[in-house]
C-alpha cells in the first residue's frame, strides 16, 4: 500500500482522499495488468521530475522489467510526454516506443484522474508482440482498454468495492466472462467455459443471461449469498460464491461504465471447490480442538474442586496444605486451557495467564495474606499488592502449561516466604525479544538472607524450566530488598 511517507520530497501535496484513491488503484490494478498482459508503473510528479511510485507485473504474460522500477526518477528532457500529462499540459493518453531490457516495447501513458484532477500517470508497458494475438487475447485487451478509459475519467477503481479479497479470489487467468448491460454473456474465456461446464452449464453461453444459466444449476438446499444475483448480472463491484454439483465457484464482478452509465461488466470466475473444502475441514478441526480444551478445562476444574473438598476434611495441617497445593497446580493448568478457548490459534496470550496466576497465587497461598482489592477474611491478614510490568506476548500451547506452572510456583513462594508476615508488593516483569522470554518474579519482602530456595515448589519449577523449556532459573537478592527469581527461556517460533 502507498503512504504519504513514500512520496518523494517536492511532490505536489496530495490530500487524504487523493492518497486513498491511489491506494485503491494499486490494490486492484492487477486486473488491468492481467487483461492487457502489460507491466503497470505509477508515476507521480514534482519539481519538474517524475518518480516511479509503484509497479505491477502481469500474471498472464511476460514482464518488460527485470528489475523493479520503483524509485526511478526521470526529468522533462527524458520523457516530456509523461511530465506534460502529470502537469496537465496534455489532456489525453499517448503511446511511445521505448527500450526495455534490450528489446522494443510499447508504452502507453494514461492519466490517473480523480475529482477532475490528475493525481498520477499510469505507464502501461508491454513487449512488441511477435505474433498476432488470439481471439481471447484481443477480447481481454479490449476489456483492459475499457478499464484504462475508466481510470482516465476517474471511474476506476470503483468506489466502495472491497480491496482485500477473501482467499481464492479469482484472477484473469482463472476465467473471464464479458457481459452486456443486461447481464447477457457476450464472450467467455476457455477457462471460464470449462469452469461452468464442470458445474452443469452445457453448451455455448454466448447470448444467454449468466444469471439464468447459473440459477438452473444452483443447489436449492444450500444457502445463497444475497449479493450473488448482483454479481451474476454485473451490477455491483462485489464478490460472491456459487455452489452447484457439490462444488463452489468464486465470482467477482467489475461493472464497466461510460459517462457514468453502466455498459457491461467483467466477471472473473475461479473453481474454489478444493479450497473451500479445506477451509471447512480447518473450521471443523478448530471447533473440535476448542471442544477438547473446553472439556479438559471443565474436568480439571472438577478435580480442583474435589481436592478442595478433600482438603477441608483433613485433620492435619500438612495433609491440608498438600492438597491445597495440588488444587492450585491443577487450577493453573486449567487456566491455560481456558485461554486456548479464546483464540483460533493454538497459542496463548500469556499476559492474561500471568494476571490470573498472580490473583490465584495470593488468594490461595496463605491464610495470613489477602490480595489488595480482594476479600479480607481476618483482621490479622496482611495486604499483598500485585503488579505486572512489560509484555510476554503469545506462547505456544505446548510451552504455556509448564511456563504457567513455573510462574505460579515462584509467585506462591514469593508470597508465602517473602510477604506472608509484613505484606508488600509482588511484581512480575516480562521482557520479550523475539524468541527470548525473560520473566522476573519479584517481592519486596525480607529476602533470602543467603539461604538457597528449597522445597517441592522450587523443585517443580526447576524441573519444568530446565527439562521441558530448556531454560534457566536463578534467584538473586534485590538491591532495594526482597527476592528476585528470573526465568529465561528461548521459545519455539509461532506458526501462523
């Protein structure tokens, strides 16, 4: 896409609407390039010079540019016709003969107009043909010439037409149908005929209404897009899918206008049966994975509830604490599966997991503390504040579970051993640089006083960091008082 920052110094100032128009043109000009089998170069002017701002190669023919011409600057002496069109000293398109890559090429200069003003010039360049064009090539070139006229008169790109296409957007090479103003087929490319024949439209389509031909083969039980009739008639610059005989055709209509009146349309066709089938499979797979995560989360929450109930029945503090710790760890794993339910990818937004781990660590760590803003059960409880600094970003599901357990164990240890007597602040600082993730779990309590951390929680955290994550875990005294545990891991890259 174009942006104001890409315009060279000295270019005439273009307002936001003008820049948006050029962006729209560049977003949709591959249609023109493919119909004409030509390279397209967008030139803007300024201070007696012309600057190449964008370039498009055709997918249906050979290019005349081995290297991208974007960034080239030419003067009035090198190409006076181009500068004359840019400065509106000439009002019509002109054709030149140029040398490209050591061979002759034709260059047609077409002014790009919008709201009565010339914004840029489109150079349409193609190698000099070595043979006579086929019937299909002549029909496509005629349609491309019609679009060039619309560009010259400010009618293309078509306002309101969507630029970002859905997957499987049809192009000229997939199939082209030319319609008249009433939606009757005037010509269809061989690929377009083959596509419709596979979907049950037999015989020559010329002289028949495309909408009527398509209606006869539509699947009546399948839902029909409301925009399909407009696309089949060529009345709207839109896209739609048509289902027939168990397959799917993707259609895109581009109305052709003259003096503001619609005189016909170009309809692009592509058989996207296999593509849509794969999309449905992915949707089914995604729904299945979500359901699995949902059931796992529910089962883990049930296990945590059972452990909590059993802990209340224990008569010894040691057994009660052991069950509460087990309950907390199971709840942490459930948090990861709950996060996986929120997105379509098998990744976890780990910052949300950290937030919930902090709340759970304080609420379940010790009876002598309570979280700031949380329920205050006893007067003797001290207040523990929690804060999160930095961003951890997204983490793969396979790494999120052990990482969440590590954060939970370290946060619980910080509360129980550093903040349980006097309260204070529990802070998690995340630093993410590419695949490197560094997480600091800090408290401003009494500190370790030279003692090395020990216990089941410490052993679990070390095992997970070193064994499953392949990282390091270190404890240090904070200069301002308290303890800092630092986890450093190199995460696997996310697959999009």
